[in-house]
């Protein structure tokens, strides 16, 4: 009987196993580095949006009229924080017909307020909270 060769002839079928092992190690290191950077970036975004944002708002309801939009806002903030929220309104076609900043300086943590946004150049069909920012 003849003996069966267990290893491939060197150089006949492409790279050697040691080259494959080096490539595997490089891929593992790259994956660890990229994973760590991604985790750090996600932690930073989470801290920035949750930890730093002391002033936020939400549109509860709105009602449109010919020349204005009434918007019910709920503002959440630190008790001593002041800031403003920007609201805009658009027509059914998407053209912006109104935009305004509303300032909030009350010494409360939660504020419910109905504000009036004047519109021009068409009837507003939406009320969108663009964003809230602390002063």
C-alpha cells in the first residue's frame, strides 16, 4: 500500500497556511479596532443626545386655519433652563408658509403651551417641530 500525503504541495494551490493565519489575525485586529470605534461613537451620540439635551419639546396637536396654525406643545426641560423651540408649517404641496421661534423661560420642568404660528403664501396643513435648544 502506498501512503497518502496529508499536506498539499507547497505553492501548488495558492498561499500557504501560515499566510492564511496572518490574514486571519489582521482581519481579527481590524474587526476589534472598528468595533471599538463604533461602540465609542455610539456612546458619544447617546451621551450627547440624552445627557446634554436639557431642553426638548413635542407637538401634541395642531389645528390649521386660513392664516395661522395653532400648535399645542409640550416642553420638557430642567427647572432653571430657558430656551426656544422652532416650529414650521407647510402647504399640502410641501412649500413652507410659516416658521417661528417660541421662547420658554418659565421655572417649571414641564410646560404645556398653545402657540400661534402665522402663515403667509398659502394655507398651512402641517405643524412640525424643527427643534428645541437651550439658551
